[in-house]
C-alpha cells in the first residue's frame, strides 16, 4: 500500500533555472559565432543539462510517518522518520547561505529558491533546514503529524 501524502509540494529553483539557462545560452551563442569543436560543446551542454535535471526543483512530502525531500528528478533525496523529530520551527535564512545543499551554522540546508525554511531538530540533537515557499503549510503539516502520532 502506498503512503498517504498529508503534504506534497514542489518548488521550482528560479535561480538555478536562470543561471543554467544563461550558461547554456552563452555557450550556444559563443559557439554560433566561432568555429568550434562539437565534442567539448556537447560535453559542456550535457553537464549543465544533467545538473539542471538533478537540482531544478525541490519536492517535499510528509506521509503518515516520514518527512521526505528530493531535488529535481529524485536522485538526490533525504528522509527522516517523524518519530525522530523533536522540534520544528519556521525560520528565515540569511541570503549568503545560498541555494543547493549547504552546511550552515544551523546544520545542513536544502534549498532551491528564496529565504524561507523550516528548521527540523531531531531528538538526537542533529538539525537541518528545508527551504520552501510554503513555510506555514509545511510547518503546520509536520506539527499536525507529530501531534497525531506521539511517540
């Protein structure tokens, strides 16, 4: 039986899409006006398309017993059991924390766009942040699941 989703949201990585789109445009533009070797150009474009597929979005799901998050096509993903969560709060990241997967003073940050996030502190003391453009909804869902499934 498939897990029932209590929350599922995909946030597009606006910055990632813009930067990778600009890089691809510049590579194609430069090559259009220069004599070029096809193999390096194709390799560069393939690399950027691969990076785009891996990190163009962040999907966060809350099921009956797990919090999951995955970038892009889902190759890069993480998951924690709700029973392992001790505290959850809404936070705002500093702009210099950036996007992608970063180590910050508050633990690991998983983010594709914006400054809003939900901070998770596990019962073990480990903490991390998940960036989202729906911090209120994600926070509410996690808190509701924790109340409905106390351990």
